[in-house]
């Protein structure tokens, strides 16, 4: 009985060895069980063995899996590291390393699932928040898809400059189908319109024959800007204007995405609020100040990915009456489910165990000049190494 379940498990595992010709392939029969006490598998193609935890967050960690899952869940909710240190009797550096590992793992999951999702985004909002750290001010750019509330992209930087906006929009571009109708709403930072146009371009060949293809902005791209003027932290005036494209087209896309009736940045501001609340613990004073920006980066991925896959979104879960807008029932839904990237709510354990299969193996390209002399025939016996023996040489000449 046990063997059959093990065989079944082995049929769902892929070889993680990048040198292996069968890497990333599932159900090809090349993986067999190898040791039960600490579960391991062996690949029959490359002969390498690997742990069952390989590719998950838990690879190489000795602490019980349940403890790691609880700690990562607490971190994803913004629990202060010091509180975890005291509650679980762990070392501060252990908790920090788990957070960094979780952040890196979540980044890989985000890149493998969200950025490969090729979504029709329709309406995107982008904004940046100023994060106050220990002797440092950092900027965090965030972008989300409005209709599904899916967090799409995040960038952390010490400066608020064009490269921050460029990197953010390049990530958004990676998530979407090309040449679709798209509305991007941002605040009044004047780096955005240029960065958006640079990100959403496609090569167009205008002249026949040789020559470079020029880049053209997507024909159905629309950029809206919302500027809020505040007096004593209260909004007194809101200016809405189109930075690119027509207002009529923007109104159509607003209706399609269910993102309000006027240009707004309300949805990304709501996400900013969640991020701010949960990132606070990362930016409080602590002793390893030099690594703060990385902590912020890994914390952002941990928050963003758990937000996308693990936490049920209240507004998305509500089933409303189409005519009156009254809440009828509640279905548990996450932003990733709304975007069609998955069909169920993920547990944190499932997220941390998610293995990303490497792409199919490709034969490495031969470098250098092509061979002019043919390869030696393997069936013929090789000439013995070294010089020919003297006696033989004499015999040949005389
Ligand atoms: Zn292999």
C-alpha cells in the first residue's frame, strides 16, 4: 500500500537538476522513490537524488514545518519580529532569514504564476508610497489590476526617480497580453506618463526591406492622471485629466473594469493602506540596518503574494444583486481566483511548498567555428599515444 502511494507521489514530482535532460517533466516515469525516513527521490535520467523538500521554502531547514508556517503567516500579517522572537524562543536572525527566504520564494511564485498569466488587465492603477525606515527613506512603487484587485508589481528604491517608474511599468507589461485596450490611472507624478508610454510599445515595421523597426505606443492605451491638492492633510481639490488618449475611451474602460465612474486612484490607495499597515514592522529600528532595503523588498513580495493567493478578499467574495447592488451571499474568493490564475484559496503552507518547474531542457548551442575536418571514426582503433617506437621507424626507412 505504502509503495503505491509513494509511486503516485513520485509521478507528480519533477527533476530539479538544471543539467538533466528530463528536468521539469512530470509523470514521465523517470522519478523513483529514494529513502523513506527523510523522503528523497532519484531521477533515472541523470541519476541524481534530491530531497522531497527541494524547491520549497523548507529545503534545508531543520525546524518543524508547522513552526515555520506559523512564523511566516505572522510576518505576512505584519507581526513585529521581536514579538515572534519572544513568543517562539527563536533567534532574531533566524526569523529574518525565514522572512527573506519566504520573500524570495514568493517572488519566484509571483513571476511564475502572475507574470506568466498573460491577463487582459483593462484598468491598472499605480502609485508609490514613502516608507520611513531606520535612518533612511525608501520609496515603494505598487501597481494593481482594478477589476480583480490583483497586485501586479512592486519596486523598492532609495530614490524616487524615472528608473523606479520604468521598472514598475516593465513588470506590469510582463503580466499582460499585448496590444489590448488598457487604462492606466496614476497620481500626478510627472514621470508616469513617459514611463507608461515607454513600457507599452510594440515594434512596427514601417518601411519595407532592411532597416530597424520603430517602436509605437499601443493604439488603445489611455493614461489618466488624478491630482489631489491637500491642505493640512485634507483633500480640498481633485484634478482629473487625461495624459494620453481620449476621455471617452477611458470612460468605456472604467465601466468595463467596474472601477468607478470617474478617473480615480482609490483602489491602489486601499492597497497602499494594507501594505503600510503590514510593512510597519519591517521599518522599525533594529540592529541590521544595512539590509533594510532588502528586508523591505522581501517583505513586499511576502505581503503581495499572500494578499493575491491566500487572503480572502471581502469585496470580491460578495455576490451582489445586479439591479440593486445588495449583498446576497458570500463566496470565498481571492484576487488570484478572480483573475483566473487558480481555482481555490491557497493556504500559506501550499504557497511555501509551491514548486516551480524549470523550463524544458534545450541542447546547448555549439560555440565557435563549425568543424572542417570530420570527427574520427569511433570503430577504428586509436593510434597508440606518444612517438612511434624506434625499431619500427628504422624498419620503415631501410
Ligand atoms: Zn534528472
